């Protein structure tokens, strides 16, 4: 099922795989996902600005936020939110490949 939402002059297409995307569980997981993604982004930025210094505590913070996103991935899968889980997985893959944190 596809829903069209008008955003200014653009039209965004939201594809819901089921009505489960409208549940309180989905909104709860989505709020956590957005918060963890922002925190992960800021920690990666701090890590890269400090010339990959391992003395910085940001490496443990990156691991913490990556772990939280991994946990959200499995919670989304458990609730049948497969497309949402795929989006979380893409975020983790991008953080690992693009930002060079695969060794952590």
C-alpha cells in the first residue's frame, strides 16, 4: 500500500508494508532510531575530527550507539516491520563502510 504525503512542492511516497507501521510500537521504535542515529552521527564526527585518536572516549560511544541500533533492528524484525529494519541495517552499513568504523 502506498500513501502520498504532500511536503511543500514535493510529494513524498511512504510505503507501508502493513498497518503495523501505524502502531504505537512503530512510533516508539522510530523515535529511538532517530535519537540513536543522531547520536551515532555526532560521535562519528567527533571521532573523525580527533584524527582517529583511540584515547578519545568516542570509540566506546560509537560502539554503544551501533549496538543500540542493532538492538532496534531486531526489535523491528520481531514486530514484523521488515522495511523499517532494512532502513536501520542500511544506516549501520553506511556507518561501517563510509565512515570507516568497521574495526570497532
